[in-house]
């Protein structure tokens, strides 16, 4: 693991909520507190839940919004790819920061999340990457200050240690005011599957449709998980490994098919 020198870093900021989202403005401010060389390349529009999707069937366009800020008419993955391979090809980013997502990316959320997918793309391109999400409570305001006040310090500490290739860092900030955050914890991915209920209805023509509800099958009580951390007003730091191979199962399968 190699530490990242933020004093000489070039940071690429992206997200899945779109170039105008409030969370990306928070992240740009955080990034500029870490170094002077900050670039933003993000989707034109929101792509929440897009996962690690890549646009293959139509051409992509880049629009300059302002100095060092660009919008891509594609997915978060597209934005990172074009940012690295086109806009910053003469000097690659040192670090990719994706977010700040409006809403947590906990447990199985990471497989759906465009925010995490953008960090995955950066990781696959060989660039250390961090996804940041601000958890929210239904019916309550978004406490962006939890991220704004604490993200830079967490990023500095994580970068001082470094992490291996094929690993990205997933940060989730609890849904509370910045002053109410009680700590930071390294966590495992919890169980938090969305789609626990489906609502059936009929459209004006009498055709049946199904609406995927936001209810979840989850276990917030398992200590050491990202879910338990944010429930206790703790910032969750979860390392995610891109190699999905299950090694214990690979060995008996190799014996069968050798």
C-alpha cells in the first residue's frame, strides 16, 4: 500500500446526482481544501441507481461548464472514463472523489450506486478512488455539514495509509449535524437490500404495473458494519474489493473441473 501525497495531488471530482447537485458542490469545497489542482467531470443529469453502466450505443459529448468543470451526457462511469482518458490525459488524476451522494450507500446499495460505480471506474483505471455519501432520514433536512466538516480529515488519514490496487474506499456520513458526529470507524459491508416490498397498481388503461418500494430487508444490529456505524452517528469507512471471486468455492470447483 502506497500513501497518497495530497500536497501534489490532482483530484478528479465526479458524482451520480449530476453536475448541478448540491452534494458535488460540497465535495468540490472539500477537495479544494486538500489540494489546488481540482477538476470536476460529472453527468449532465442524475443517474442514481445506474450502477457501473457504460454507454456503448450512442456517442458522448462533453460540455465545459466553467473553469475545470465539465458535464458529460452519459453515466457516472462515462464521466470518469472521459475525464481520465480525454480531459486529463496529459496528466492523470492522483485521486478520484465521487459524491457527495444525497443518501447513504450502505450494504448492497453499493451494487446499484452510480456514486460507488464512478469510484469503481477510477479504481479500474488504476487511480485510487473514494466514494462519499451523506446518509439522510426521511422527512428531515440533509445534514451536508456532517460531510463538509469531517470529510477532509477522513480523506487525509485514509490517503496517508493508502490502500491496494482493486480496492476502493466507501465513506458514509451519518444523518446528523456535523457537531453530533461522534467518531470514525473502519467497517464491513452490512446487509441492506432494497426492494423488500412491491406495490401493485393499475394505470388509467387498466394495465397492471409494479412500483419497487424503498423498504428494505436489513440488519442494523450487526456491530462492525457500515449500517451500525451510521446508526450510531459514526462515519463509516469501508474498503471494497473489486475481485468478486469467492476463493473458498474456487478450490473445490477446480478439483472437479481439472
